[in-house]
C-alpha cells in the first residue's frame, strides 16, 4: 500500500469514525418508534435545512450532474433550474402546511401515516398502498446510491466493484440501523456542509490551475464548443422542447419525496421553516451551479484524456485526485461518500418506517409495541439494503438514470396527493388512492416505452392529479371530522 493510499484512508477513517459515533450515541436515545422514525419532532432550522438538502442531492449531485455536464455541456443546467424551482416551491408552499397538518392528523410519523389519518381511513388502505409504492421506488433509489459508492471505491482504491457495494451499504446500514432519525439527521447535516465545500473547492481550484475564471471560460468555448450552448447542439425543435420540458419537470418531483418531506414534519417549530427555506435555497443554488461547472471545467482540464460512457460520472473523483494532496483529496472524496450515505440512510429509514408503521402495524400486528416496531424497522433496513445491493450489481449502471426513475415514481405517486391534501378540503380517501395508484403505474409503464422521449414524471403527475380531482368529485364529501381537522390545521398555518 502506497503512502498516498494511507493518507486517503486516514481521511476516510476520521470521517467514518465520526458518522459511526453519531449512530452509537443516538442508539441510546431512540427508544420509541416516534424517536426512531421522526426524532420526537425536535429538529432546529439548520439541521432541518441541511439534512433535507443532503438527503435530497446525494451522490448524483457530485457524480451524476457533473457527468451530464461533462458530456452535454451547460445545457445540463435545465435540470438544475427545474430542481431549484422545485426546491423553492416545496419549502415555500408545502413545508409549513405539512408540518401543521401532520401534527393535527394524530401526530403522524410517516407520509403514509399522514395520508391515512388525514382521511380517517380505518381500512388502512391508503397507508398500505403508499407503503408498497415507497418500497418499490426506494429500492431503485437506494441502489443508485450504492452504485455511486461502488464507483467511488473502485475509482479511488481499485477495489472490486461488488466489494465496494458491500462496504458502502455496510457503513450506511450501521448508523441507520442503530440511531434512527436523529442519527440520520445529524449525519446528514454534517454531510451537507461537507458536500457544499467540496463541490465548491474542485471547480474553483481547477479554474485557478487553468489561469483563472475568464481564461477557463475561453478554454471551454475553444475546446468544448457545445459546452457553453444553453440549448446544446440539438437541431430538431420538437426534441429540444421535449428535452427542456423533461429537465424542468424534475422540479415536480419534490412534492412527493418522502425522505425530504419527513424533514418538514420533524422540525420543532413550524415558524422556523422560513429560516430553513433561506438556508436551503442558498445551498441548492450554489451547489448545483458548482456541479455543472465541475463537468464543464473537467472536460477541458483533462484533455486530451476522455472519460467515456459511465466513466464520465467519475469526473469529480478524477479532478480531485489531480488537484489535491492525498489527504485533502481523501477529505473531498469523503464528501461523495457523505452524499451517498446521507440519501441512502434517509431512504432506508423512510422505507423501514413505512413497512413497520404503515404495513406491519396495520395488517400484521395492530397491537405491536414500540419496541417491536423499532425492531421490525431495523430488520427492514437490513433486508432493503440487501435487495438494493442486488439491483446495483451492474457496474455500468448510470447513477442519474436510476435516480430519475425513482424520482419520477415518488413525484407522480405522492406529489399530487400531498398537494391536494394540503390545499383542497374536498379531496377524498378514494381520490387519494386513485392518485397514488395512477401516478405510480403511469411512471412504471411510461418508462418502458418512453413515449416521445418525455420524462415520465410529467404524464404521471398530470394523470395522478386528474384522477384525484375526478374521483374526489364522484365520491361523497369527506365526513365532518375530516373537514374539522383540515380547518384546524389551516388555523395553525395562519397563526
């Protein structure tokens, strides 16, 4: 083992030791299912904002987005624009309302739990159907994180890809299994800060090596002609428009991402969400722009070397190796691992919560104790991680492609259901179920045929919304207790 590898391992070890310590520390504090799933609703504004964005962006921001920009140029910014608008709308219009509505709805712990309580669904059909779709799409989403981890350890240390998958999964499972929501939120906060500084450090340092910002832009324009073309080199107008609409459509996904929405539910005071919104928006705008520039600058910095196909998604890792000393590079690479871990851990926890609290407790053992539900959650973490590893075994999998599929699934299945439940008191339980099923199935079917090249989240979101509206109007008005809860939550929002 070389001295460089030793320094990199030391940097990784310091970071991982801190993450595992947090898991062990919060193991003692997660005694009830409420503590394990939602941390007792005691998050502050900074933890809420940074943990939400860290669990949102994941390894695809540090690897997938730079890889897209490396290949296609600045036209990849349309996805960043869609994500930025979606982030703002989610924080501005959904966060506080969801926090208040979930508290009124029997202090709901999970998204399916909220939808069940919102409509006083004694049949538990809403919660069970929601839990099943969460399981389907989070298996895909979590596996994308493990793919990123596999590429990380393979690129840096030359380790076997499959072994790298197990290392990544083992680290994530360790602190998620032990510490639950508080451990995940605190580690996400630290990881969010680390991701932010890492994604800034690489393009800034690379541009300095190339002579400065102006010289770098000139070099990109000279060596990568399509790099600075906002609309790429697409000549067909229809294809161009569909591409831009699809990219902007990423923003619709935010309204239905359980691992992000649960952060809104967990903040201690809904009034702090305004401060969290400002923190989150600064983080997102700067980070996404920096990720685009990693790809653009990386394209010219690495010339005449070319990263082809899936290898393009390693441009951040390769640049870091060329620009920094081994120890500093190790710390920056830890940010990639942080990004992977932050999202994978949040996804594992939400999936475990859905299975234990919304499936097991509703259908299998209704009288289950808190201790039993925490145990079921932890076992689910292990099972879901193993299935996700299996799905991630192909080293040629594209991280951004896998994320896009899962993102669309959640956005279409749950986005309209959440929005209608928060803003339309006439929505019914049957309408909610129809929206979740139609949205989720549309994504699963559309993805197989890719009609017109249109991103599946757009038809899924539209069809789900139509289903909710029509079915709600065709079914009886919600009972008085449901309307009473809605009015009570709205009063909290006004205060």
